[in-house]
C-alpha cells in the first residue's frame, strides 16, 4: 500500500474523530583513501604567488556563494507565491474542503476532547516529542553533512530541500501565529479563545507538528523506501500525538499544523527535486 495514501487517509480520519477522546543519523562518512605524506622542497619555497592569484580565487568563491544565495532567495520568493496561491487552485479544492470541515468539527469539540485526555505524565509526552523531533533533525543534518563531504548529490539535495522546507514553513507559520493569537489549553478561561496573543508562542497552528511533518515528508519522498517512510512519518506522528497528549495544543491545532506541514513539504519537494535522484519526483516547476 502506498504510504502517502495511508498518511492522507490518517489525516482524513482525524477529521471525523471529533468525538474520540484522543488519538492515539546518518553520519557515517567514508574515510578517504589514505595517502602517505610526501616531502617536497617546493613546499619550503617562499616565492610570492603570482599577482592576483589569491584575489581571483577569493573572488570566484565569493561569486559562487553569492550565486547560491541569490538562487535560494529567488526560489524562496517563488515558493511563497505558489504556496499562498495553492489553496485557490481547482485541483486542491477537495483537500481545502476536507481540512476546513475537519478543522470546523474539531474547533466545535476541542474542549470536549481536551477534557477526555488523561492528566499527568505531561513531561513524559513532551520528552517523547523532543526525542522524535531531535532525532529526525539530527539525522537530516548528518545526511546533509555526509552529502557535502562525499559530494553525494542525493544527500545534498535532501539537505537543501529540508532547509527550504523549514524556511517556507516558518514564513507561513509566523503570520498565522500572529493573526490567530489562540490561547493554549489551560490558559485564560480554558476555551482556547483566538485573537488574545500577539506573538509566536501561541497554540494555533501546532508548530512542532507543522515543522516535523514538513521535514518528514521531504525525507520520505527523497528516499521512498518503506522503512524510511515508516520512520519519518512515525516521528512526525509521535510529535503530533505527544504534543497533544501533553496539553500543549488543541486537537484542531494539530490537524491544521500536520496538514500544512505535509502540504508544504510535498510542494517544495516536487518543485525542486531531481527526477534522476528519486523515483517519487514528479517535478512541476522549474527554478
């Protein structure tokens, strides 16, 4: 069974679970071939290098750095434009309707669901969330370093797309946090009211779920092996459930955060992936 379809089915199941009480490192760098050190008299010479030699190298490196930065910024602006326009595309209307219906149902029953959650063990759930998101992030960072050190194009692409996913996720997450301003469970009158905060540390949408689902989605599509997808989506699911069980977010927060993270990761991957590196790449945009 296609894991992506399972994930979408799971998100759809969350839509209609309003009455339910709850829901339930790669850094192994291969060593370079050892070479015996050689003594060369030329190494002891103090000749002045040809005029402009050092400067030209520095200029070339700087130019490459600026070119890479400009390319990432250009891609980022295009990604933001496409991501904000995505909900209005006819092909996405059915998914918009599903998420909106689910969010509305959970908003209406958030307090009832929250009251059914067991008390205590908050720290255990938060620790589970921290371990899952920390392990996933560390593994991806290690994979990127591995790609850079060994010039592995697939690992390097994964690292770059993960970074772009996190950046684009933040640029959508931050405005939503400021606009929604929702109280967390246990804050204020306990109703989860909106428009009461003006900062990033609010309840809606669920940030940990949003960022983790974005990272997991890119990894699962870059390496579409069953065990990779199980580990990636398993980590994202663990973060989502753990933060919810720890009373950090309302159920509607987690649905919206998870859906947005999955959608952003999917968009970034298919916009910039290399079809020669991943069999799941169906590129629909050019840089």
